[in-house]
C-alpha cells in the first residue's frame, strides 16, 4: 500500500510539472499564455522518375543488326544472339542484363526486320506497342545509308520525318514507355577494318552496302568523295536521332557510343564482314546496358 501511495504522489507531481511547462509563454517574461498548436510536417509528394533504370519488359525494333543476321549461320537471322533481346549467354543481351534470363524469355520481344529502313519503323513500333513494354530499343539507319549509290541514300529530312512518326506512334499508344536509341554504326570504319581481309573484299562484291563498300580497294578521289558523303550522311542521321530524342522526356540515346566504338574484325561476321559477330552483339549489349542504367543520360 505504501508503495502504491508513493507512486501516485510522484505521478501527480510529474503531471503538475509537465502542465506548468506546457502552459508557459515565451514572449512575455514567463506569464502564462496559450499552448502552441502542434504543427504537423506535410509529407513530400513522391515524384515518379522520368527514367526508370530497371524496366521490367523490353521490345526491340530496327534492322538486321538487331535480328542477329549472319552472326550464327550464313544468310539467316539469329535472334537468340540479338544484343537487345537475345537469350544466348555468349551475348547477355540488354533484356537478360535488365530482367534476368528467365524473365527476359517471358517479357522481351524482337520486332526488328532484316533490311529495314527508318521508313519501316512506325509499323514496327506499332507492333511492339501491343506488348505494352516498359522499354523499347531502336537501332536503325545503316540501310538508309547503304544504298546502290551515295545519291540514293535517304535524305536527312526524310529520315527525321520517319523517325518522328515512329516516336509519335509509340507515344500515342504508350505515353510512359521509355525509348533507348542507339546511334548508327560508323560505316567508314567498317570499310577500313574489313578491307584488310581478302575474303571480306570478295564478299562485298556481291553487293553489300555498295555506297560505302563498293570498289573497296579504290583510293582515288572519286571513291574517297563517295565514302565521305556516306559518312557525312550517317553523322546527319545520328544528329537527327539525338535531336528528336531530346524532345521526348522518356527517351535516351547512347551518346554516340555505338558510332564511336572502335570495333575490329573480331566484332564483324566472318561470313559477310558487315554485320556484328556474336562478340560484336555482346559489345552492343554492353553499350545499351550502360546507357539505360546510367544515372544521367550519356552525352
């Protein structure tokens, strides 16, 4: 009983002391004032990031580079080694790196078509959008520059119109889907690397990218001017890709990394000395993964 009575007395004293502190004003020398109203901090609004570095599904559009053409067998697509969505452990595609192998098999789709040009991109984009992917990859433009003659290349203006149409097609269907745009490879470097191979020069005579690779051994003024014209057009295409992408808040390019990559013959198919080999596909996957997962867009 004595312990309970003492406890009640202590509790009463503590309560009075707390009440006295709570009722003490701070602006009048200690005279009693109204107790301050408690202020509750407002929660900060959560902002959805414009770029998610770990999307959970991937669709690919583009040309034969993305279909893995001539990487496994001659004159055939080999999508299992595609840099974008392939399943091969020799490549570890962008989809595999982002999702894991099992999830990539279920949540990645490849709508690229060998021989495609930028004019084919809107239709591919519409097909890709049906899967509602969180990320769409684009690699296109080599076939627009690789024409029978330099004068028949796709103009930069037409390239812009078709690429903008492709982006609009995606945005009408999927406003929040992210877009990764790889730069067009350096075709002049391709000529410089492949021309050292006797086999490569012979294969090119079959009509592979004649605007750049035709008469591969010719070093006269006419041949040099032709190759320089193709190279300038590729640079213009990459400028278009970067400019159009910059206008879309959910679009990233590789910052020119594919174009600037100093590939050698080991990254080229030894069947046509033009398309990426399995090793070349793996290098493209590395560049894409680095670009997609970077904290800031690459420049």
